[in-house]
C-alpha cells in the first residue's frame, strides 16, 4: 500500500486522507463496501411507497432504478463540490426514510405527480436553511431533532408491520397475517440479527443484504416469486424528466417542507461527524462553508430527484462508520460509488428483480431498520438534559404526533387541506415540538 502521501495530520486509523488517491484496486473495494452499506437503504423507500400506493411492477421497478441513478448523481455532487453545492467530503446520498410517511399521504391524495411536485417545491426549505444555518440551529435543537427522528421511526413501524402481514393485497384477499407471511418476515428478521452479531465486520456490515437474500430465496422456493414477466422489459433505462407528470398540492408541500427542515439539521450532524473522522475542521468559517454547501446540495439534489421521478435525498450517516472501518476517507472513492449507483440505475433488471420481492421479506428487514431509527432518536433525546420543559415538550409532541397515527379519524372534521397536512404523525409531532420548545417558558425554583 502506497503510504507516500500520508500526512501526520490524519486521525488515528485513517490510511488515506480526504485529498489522497488510493490505488484503483483499493478505491474499488472501498467503494464496493460503501455500496453494500447503502444499497438496501436506497431501494427500500421506493419499494415501500410503491407497495402502499399499489403501483404496478413496471412503475415500481422504474422508481427503484431512478432512486439508484439519482443517488449516484447526488453523491458525485457532494464529493466533487460543484460551485457552492457539496461538502467536498466522502459523503454518500440516497433516498431518505424520513419522508416516507408524508410521501405516502401525498400519493394517496394525488398520486405520483403530487409527490414529485412537493419533492421539488419543498426542497427550497432545505436550501434556504443552508443560507441561514446558524439561526435555524437555535430553533431546531437536539431535543426537537430527537423527537422528530423518534416519531419517524415509530410512525414507519406501522408500515413495516403491514408489510410483514402480507401488505394491502393480503388484506384484500383475506390472507393478511397468514403463517406463511409472518414466517418469511421472521426468517429475514432473525437472519439479520444473527449476522449483525457476528464478530466478522464484513458479515456485520452486510447483515441486511444477507437477510433479504435469504428471505428472497426462501420466497422463490415457496413459489411466491415469478421471474417469467421480466423478459418483457427493455435492457436499458432512459431517465426521463417528469415521466409521470407533476402537480403541486399545498398540504403535501408543507408536510414535506417540515421534514426537509429537520433533515437539514441531521445533515449538519452527519457532515460534522464526517469532518471529524476525516481529520477536517469542525468549527470556524471553513467548516461552516463546508456544512452550508453540503446542506445546499442536499436540497438541490432532492429537487433533481423530483425531476427524475425519485424521492428526496439525504446524506447517509452509515457511511461515516464505513470510513472508520476501511480507513479510507478519500473523496475520490465517492466518484466510484457514484458511477456504480448510476450504472445500477440504468439497467432496469436491477430494479425489477427487487420489485418482485414479496412484502413480508421487505417487512422483516424494515421492521428492524425502522426500530433502529426510533432508537437513534431516543439516543439523541437521552443525550440532553431532561428537565420539566423538555418533559412537557416531549409529552405534547409524542401524544399529538402518535394520536393522528393511531386514530386518524380525529381529523375527519377538519378542512381537507389541514387534514392532509396533519395526517402524518411526523408533521403533527414535529410542528408541536418546534412550537412548544420555542414558546414554553419555565422558571425552575
């Protein structure tokens, strides 16, 4: 391994710094490991959204492909830093779990055109935050972020459990909760847990991929997957802007706008962690410029995603762990990751094969993944001083946020626009967290 460019300023454990170029072989394998860490996270949101909206196989496959394609473009922008866009770090972007709930609500109201319209229009919120970053951090505190992240996980668990039972189709056919569905979900869930406990770091990093593969094979052996229809589709995907049209709905834009606000603060945290791991500054003008550029790119890339029939993008935190594991912080690895993602998105067979995945298989993995999201939110909350005010803020946010998820009929008498805005527990709880945290004043005796 060529160590000639290694400088003493690099943190312990980092072999290649931010601006150093590993050999082709080392770059390729580092990029492949990053790809394995994010691949499932990129394709899962379009699969969940397509299942909830009962989209056909061709549409689902195309949405999965475009998620990979756009993630490649977004990753390149973040790593390369194009003008003011990008943080210039080894940052990987992909479709975000945070938006799934509001997107499904928007899709049930107006279909894919409303989703893509809101994705583009609301992305301006995150781009605006990047310009006034130091002020928004006073409003979106760690307590507020922790509450919203927890609500995201808790709200999505309902989606995962529905998939475990067989999905909406199983409800219609009367097979929801059948032993076959629950058994498949349990097989995937326990496989992931088994490999995640391994002392081998590569098995641990690939645990979700391995679990899904085991479930996929089991479903095929049970006759639940039919590959015969794949021959009817072309061998190359052409990214077509606005393929499914575009329309704008105010309630959908507001719902997604709130999540963009929270995502901007999450991106700031991810960029801070990445900078620290890579041996870069985590304060001062240079860091603030890097963080602002990364958040600006987060919003801009999400707007591009809407144009190319995909969903909002965000920086993936799991790649910070990959940098520590591989010892490679070179942003040039990001170019390889970007190329791999774009190529995977251009071949429809990739998206179609994953689109055939039975919902119970996906449900077994997402049940654990969404539980992990909720747990990470709880960890953020636990890191704060939980005084009387914090307790009140949490009580208000969780009670109102979860109430609209558990008893959606409570909104039935509201005007349609308001009903659509607050039908998501993430939106309702997030708004309440921001307002209550800003307005409640308690003077402790």
